[in-house]
């Protein structure tokens, strides 16, 4: 199955983005690019603006300055719906599953944009709505197989342990067949085995579907192992950008993480 | 032992996603429908049909409407009675002013009017949530009743806004007896309940629940949050509107705007709290409970009090009703927020294992 990973042209370009909440400058003049098929990590100490960066990319926050170019479309403001329909999916730092629904229903919501029928057809069920449902169920089952969560298909997500919930959230994002997948701390709070599993899934997604991955993670071992390039943010500013080896050796990065005596 | 899925293998997604995947459930539903359509009209007398079963069905439909909005889409509403009023007065006016209009068309158009009013008063939900939204729907409650009373055109210039529903006639057949009205209401409610069940198990319902559970995450995976909320208001109000039309035409015969007051809205809200928020079955259980309970209490409170040697003052049973309702609502909110439907589900899960503990 192993494919040759060929990293392509930049698919997502962030240019001079600044975002402030009142007096708090969450992001200041941040620029970086993400190439097709690569695994790109964003790291930085707490409060560095990593999650804000993802929120800008998929339209939850609207930056005061700067532009985001995705697949050749350059814009300052994106709303979440547009981002989703252009092929950006994401997971959240604190699990954002629909707690009242089963695993299957949660993952099916990931197909929302692929559903072609309207509510009147669905009220009748027979005919187009049923066909639509079955076709999308088929896709969802592929994702379920891929992430090995067949046994919990019909379980309400609220009853699942944390590690599995994280995996279901990944499944929901994957069900949308995204071109870019934004992962906000996918390994946070996991034990070693769960982390290893999650790393394997992330790499497999990247390998087999060719999905571009942007990842925020605090576990440096994971970041250095799986990512192609790393952006480092600190206090809303970009302080380093490059391959893991370059970033690891960067003086500013070491200072930001370990502190520096003045 | 009896309630088990053992041996029922699903070999296609269609079989797995059918409306009632368990054979026992299918048998149960078919049996209930057979009893409701054939046995009940044969054995029940006029009093039971007209005073208990028809209001039960009408309130079930209204509760179902509110449940779609509050239970599935998570938008709290106190305007249920207003949407019912729009449905009732809408149907009345279509029937009055358009001679060629069939009665079922009037009911449906009454529902459509209610849907538009629902969308209008649902607009604040795009910006506000929870209690604040409840207050906005409260405005709908007062505004609609005021408008129907104030503008006599709606009640065809009758004194104090009272309207008398026209006779129900379909293809020359008049629905005059309790039996025929009951069957008509039952058929409408069954069809609409099936449609609701279909909606909540497909994309529409998933979108409603997603918006209820986590609106930001819903937006991020591409669910149009605004459209989903407004659709919930529209569908919910349509159901309430049809329920209102049936309330006027099949149950009371004469209604006035003041009959659709806040009390009625609260009654329907209690139905879904007791029956089960976010459950189709719960709407029926809740309506059954609230309609039947006062009747049972009336019948049995006095004999019971006499038996234990207390002399109940007259009118006490209606006070008792309020006390017990209040207590029950607090009980359900605290102990089982998902209501009777949840208790039924727990019972089913227990039955799967019974008589073994594990």
C-alpha cells in the first residue's frame, strides 16, 4: 500500500495574519505556507496562538489583517461553511463531538455537505433520501474500518473513553473527505499506546488518502517524528519555521520553551 | 428473554437503517397501530373518543412539534400555543374564504402559515440562545393572541374573536361522529409522526441534533447552522399549526384566541419534559400522561381519600392535580431529564438480559 509521498505546491498560504481580541494580540503578522500532502506542525508554548491560527484558517475567527489563500482563492474572511465546502476539516482541542448522538450518527454528520436530498424527501424516506443515506453510509463505513472502531458504531459517544472519543472525532473529520485536515492536539491526554495508534492513523491518512495535515501538538517526540516542517509560534509571533532538525536547533525556540535569563 | 436482537443479522445498510431495526419493535408498532385503527373505534364509546383520545392525539402532535424544536434542535420555545392558534385560525380562514379548498388542504395551509410565523419568531435564535430565546418566543405567544383578538378579520368579525369550525367534509363524507373524527385525527397524526421519525433519522435530524449539541463543531463540518435552526422552527411550527387546526376542528369545535394562552404552551412543554425530550415516543407518552392523569385523579382521588378516612373538600382534586404535576416535573428534571421515554429505553435494555444479571 505504501505510496511514494510527493509533496506538491503550497495548497494553503497564510500571509501576514494579525488577530486581536480587544487589547490581546493573539496573532501578529504571521505568515507560513502548507504544501500539498505534507504534515505540517504548529508548536509553541501555551497561549502562543496556535489554536487561534487554526480558527483563522477554517473561518471561526476573522483576522483584522492579512489573507489566507486556499487552493488559489485568496481572501481575508472565510466563514466555517465555506471552509468546509472547500475541503478543510478539523478536530478540536477539547473534544467537540455531538454527545447526544451515536458514533455512527456523529460520523454521518461529517457527510453533511455530500447529502443531496432536502428535508421533504427525507421525511418520505423512500426513494432518493434512502439512496443518499445508503451511499453516504457506505463511505462512513470505510472510515470506520480505517480507524478500527467497528465495535462501537452504535454506542452513544458520551459513554466512550477519552481516547476513543478523540478517534471518533478524527473519523467525523475524515468522513468529509477533506483535502486539508487540521488537528488540534490530537494526542493530548493520551497514554503511550493511544498516542502510537493516533500517530499511525495520522500517517496512514496522509499516506493513503494524500490528505494534507496541519497539526498542533505538545508532544515534541511526536512532532519531530511525524512532521515534515514545523512552525513555531510564541506570543502570537512566528519565531521559527523549517524542518524538525532546523527548528530543534533554533536558539529562539529553545529560549521560548526553556525560558531565558535576561 | 423475549426482547433480544439475537439471530437478527443485518446484511445490508438498508436493513440496518430501517425505521425500526429490531423485529420486536416492528411487531410492537404494527400491533399498536392495529389496535388504534381497528380495535379502539369498535370498543371505545363517544366519551372516550371525543373527550380523551382525540385530545390525546392532538396534544401528541403539538408535543411532537415542540419536541422537534426543543428536543432535537435544542431551541427552547414557549410559543407553542401561539403556533397552534395560527394553525387553527389559518385553517378557518382558508376554509371560509376559498370555497373550493378541501379541508385537508386548509389544515395543511394552516400549518404552513404557522411555519412562516415560526420562522419569523425563530429569527432571534440566530443570535441568542437558551432562556433569552425562550423570552423571544414568549413574545410570539403574546403577540399572536393579541393580533388574533385585535384584528377581527381573522375571526370573520365575530364577537370576542370566537370562531366556530366548519364541518369536516372529505369527498362528500361528513366527519360528525367521534369515531370518524378519531380515525381522521389518528391517520393525520400517524402520517406526521412517521414523517418526523424519518426526518430525525436522516440528515435533517442529525443536523438538528448537531446544532443542539455543539453549534461551532456543526458549522465547522459544513452544517449550515442558521438554515438548520430556521428549518427546525418551520417544521416544528407546521406540526403545531396542524395540531391547532385539529384542536379546533376535531376536538373543541369553537375556539377563541384566548384559549391558546401561555397555559397551553406550558402544558405542552410539560408533556415533553415528562414524556422525554428528544424522543418521538416521548411526545406520545407525555401527552398521554398529561391528558389521562387528571381524569384518573378525578375518578380515584375521592374513593381513595374516603377509604383512608379523609374527607376531601370539593375542588380539591384539581388542586391535587397541580400539586402532583409540579412535583412530577421537578422529579423528572432532577432524576430523569429524558423522561418516560428514557425509562422505557432502560426497561428495554434490562429486558435484553433478563432473567440474567449480565
